[in-house]
C-alpha cells in the first residue's frame, strides 16, 4: 500500500513509522487513522519486525485532530460519529496490540488524539521541551476513546485533573504521571530511542511478543487467576526452543542466536 500520511522504513528488524503531515503539525484526519491502522496491522504480519518506532516529521509529533476533520465531524449524525469513533479506536488498538515493542519518539506538541497514540505505545520517550494536553475539553468534547489507553497509564487521580482542566503540561509532568517513560533534550532524543531499541533487540523475539501479550491478558484478572496463569505460562515458556537457546547461551557465555548488531 502507498501511504499519503505516513513514511515507513523497515530495516534491521525495526519499523520506523513517521507521521508525515508536517505542514499541519501531523494533525490526524480520517485517512491518517486508517493508514496507521493499516500500517501496524501489516507490520504485525511480518515476522521480521521486532520493534517499531513511531515519530512525527517536522516541528511537532502530533497536534491532535485535523481542523478540517473536526469541521466535517460537526455536521455528522449519530451513525457517522459512531463510525468515526470506531475508526479512532481501531487505530489505537492496532498500535496497542502489535505483537512487538512499539516506542514513541515525541517532540514539539502532543495534543488530543495524539495522547491516544502514545498511550497505546509500550515505551514513550519525549523531548524535554514537549508540551502535552488532553485538549478535548477546549472543544466541548471529552477524551472518551483516548482515555481507554491513557487512563491505565496515568490513573484516575491524574485523569481527573488533566481531563477536566485541559491544561498544557510539560514533559517532566508527563513523566511524573506515567504518560512518558523518559525525557531527553532534542539533540539526545534519537540516541535515547536507539538505546531502548537496542535493549529490546537483545531479548528473545518470541519472549518480547509473549511478554506483551501476557501483560495485556493480566488486565482485569483476579489475583487468584493471575497466580494460576503465571504458573502455567512460565512452565510453557520454559519448554520453548527460544528459552532453551537463551539459557544455553548464558551458560556457554555467548550471545544468543537472535542477537543483532548494536544500534548505538
């Protein structure tokens, strides 16, 4: 598929997905959402992909919803609004459910629906000068779909403040509330992302996939089910070829077969 809103560069087991509408600060419209969904679903079918980095071209990661899209949406009836909300949730789910580590490289501004994108990512690194905002309230809206992915990261207490005030907050605050994992100056951001990618690639590819799936399955489980599930999962994984190779490599003081050249 030829993308109009994205750039895709798949190399060395890492897919670099770039939001590519710098002239409008990578604002999201219907086509953007569909293309992100399609890209991550396609990458999910490629066994060579072990990680993905999502970033934004130009001065801003993503300014949220496209003005033209919002203008069109203001005229929609209920059925069309449901379709649009479903499109947004499908995009976030495609990122969230990708069977590999998804790392967000965030800079400039990250507003509105963009918080849904990074909320769906596994690891988020931000430029120290980045500004964030759950901006829906300023438009008379609520971050309904976005909250599905943001709320598990920031919790109820922080959501009460940030959703209700729609205030702008900095990268340090985003890190303190759990939305961002690490902060770096812009000049050092690519190196920071590279280090995270390198750490992921040192792990067994199947183990990374299974760990991500395991975390998602635990959500909503009772404590008793978590305990039982953890025992059966560990027993199953220990018997896998990858686990046996990892243990053999450790005992033999060599690199495991899946190790790639350092990216740093």
